[in-house]
């Protein structure tokens, strides 16, 4: 996207979700459990679209205050001691 700066603004939500993909994935799994739709043979299109919109909006809002997703930040903190091992 760096080569196409005009399109960067439109791609920003996708970039943001990609930068916190672990958090987005876990959000999706928890949402499925909370809604009780894990036993459906396939998610209806409206459920899929609702998840896409929700994760995109939440990730965009989160990125305004933080550089990484919550779980990405926790993983970085948890693996920080590994940098000291040679």
C-alpha cells in the first residue's frame, strides 16, 4: 500500500485488523461461543458480515490508542524473557 498512498486510507481498516489478527481471531471464537452458534452447519451471511463489521470497527477504534492488539501485546510481554536467552 505504500506505493499507492491514495488507496491507503481505504485499506487502513484491513491493515489494522491484520496487525491484531490473534485478537480478532479470539474475538471471533469467543463471539461464536457467546452467541451459541457453534453447532450451526454454516454461519448465515448476516452473522459473518456482523463479525466482519464488529472486528473492523473495534480494531480501528483500538488502534487509535494502542499500537498492537491486546493479545499481541500480551504475547510480546510473555515472550520478552526469551530475548535474554542465547
